[in-house]
């Protein structure tokens, strides 16, 4: 399953909300969709979810055009908007059952699917509560459950972590990791870049409707030369290892810690692996080698100008 956004444009009068962006992601990947407010993220996501039509360009889900075959592609997408469900006097279970019916899921499969989704999203104890009585975190869980109720291969999530407390954000990240493990293709927008970096395999960065970067985090790092940090901890010979690390390729700085070294490293993953192999091969008793994930905040600040439309 692959999602392609090809030359997508969306104009509102003279405003070019989306201006010819192209990117792709596929099954098992979590791509962070990053950009300032007004960059065109929500518009792009709504087009992918078949809720808006583009001015030009197209999006393809498993080769199907969202503009030419919206009914087919709509069933392939689970969409979580940037607002909470606000239906009054509807229980969680009835809400999910309604959407399962809307997607044409028939009994007994519908009952089994709704129950399974409630269990997966931790909503079993809340199934009889009205939506209006739920906390923001629980409403976000319901939104995710609604998007999953027809078991779509593609998930489009627009700011699902906005306003969540720390526990709810951690639980959301865990759910997304599980869903990626189930081979779902996931596009998620968020302003909490440090948290995106913990779960994303790639990123799409846009500003003023224009694409600035797209690809895996490693590809973006290679283009922009954003340095990574590697923490190396050893049981012995620390001063000697510190001196040796400074002599190795791609090492720009090495700060001595109490039990290890914090390295500013300009190489890629292959070069990082070669550095570890060299240290171990030279007999250093390395007990921890911890490369930090690509810092989306650094990438974002490097490539954007903070402009709005």
C-alpha cells in the first residue's frame, strides 16, 4: 500500500493554500507532516481524505485517484480531524457503531469489529458514556477508534496530540507504533516536533503551501547536514576512548561525561555503525551506544523561515 501526493494544488481565490507539493509514504511508515500554521497541512489531509477537491494535481492511494474514484479511496482512509467529536446524547459505543454501519460493515462482523476497536483503544469501560462527558484525551481516543472502525490501510491524523496530557500523548504514541506494525501507512501532523521524532520514520515539511523537504529522516538529514548526537558509555579506559573518538571520521566534537562520551556526529547511519565497530574492535568495553533520533526541531528551523500566508 502506497500513498502518492502528486503536484497537488489548492487555491482559495488568490490564496494558494497548497502549491504543487509532491511526496509519498507507504505501509508500515509513520510520516510527520510539519509546517507553521496556515502552511497547507490540513488542506492536504482533507484532500487525501476525499473531503475536498484539489484545484490541480491529484493523490493516489494504492494507485487509485482520490479525485476520480473518491468512493473507493474513501474506504481506504481513516481520517482523524483536528477537532473532537461533539455529538450530544450519543454513547461511545453507539457512535462507533453508527460509523461502522455507514461504512457498510454488517453484523455479526460489525459487533465484533466495534468491540475489537474499543478494546484496542482502551474504550471498553467508557462504551456507555456520552461523548460530551469525556475528557479531551478520551475524545481523541474515540476519534482514532472511529477512523479505525472499518480497518483502513491508511491513517491521516491532523493534530491528534493537541491538548493532551503527558500520559495521553504517550499512550497515543504507543498506539501509533502498534498500528505501523500492522502495516498501516500513517501521516500525522503535530506541532510537538520532539514527540514526532520519537515515532516517525520520515517527514514532510511545507511552508506557505510549498514543499520544502520530504523523505525519510535520514534522507532529510543528509540533505541539510543536521548533526546527530551519539552517547557512548564504557566500563573502562574512558580518557583513552575520548581521545580516540576525536580522531575518528565525522566526529566534530566529543564531550567527556562521567561514564562516557557525548559525540556530535556528522555522518550517516552506516558511518555511525563503522565507528562503533572500530571502537569495539580496538578493545574498548562499550556497554552503551545510543544515537539520538533525528531532531525534527533542528531540521524544521533549518529549512523554514517562519512565514505565513
